[in-house]
């Protein structure tokens, strides 16, 4: 079975739409991801 690779940001946005979230958690996670990329 082939796996479809998606980015973490894309996954979070999909889940937010699916669950009807406000976007606050997604924004927080996006900021954390960006900070990790800047550190590495």
C-alpha cells in the first residue's frame, strides 16, 4: 500500500476543517514548527 506524504501543517489544516476548530491550536503549532525550523 503506497503512502501519501503530507506536511505537518497540511495535516493540521485538514484536521481543523474536519473537526470544525477555530484555528488557535493550528496557529500555535505552526509557530512552534517555524521556531524548530529556525533553530535547526
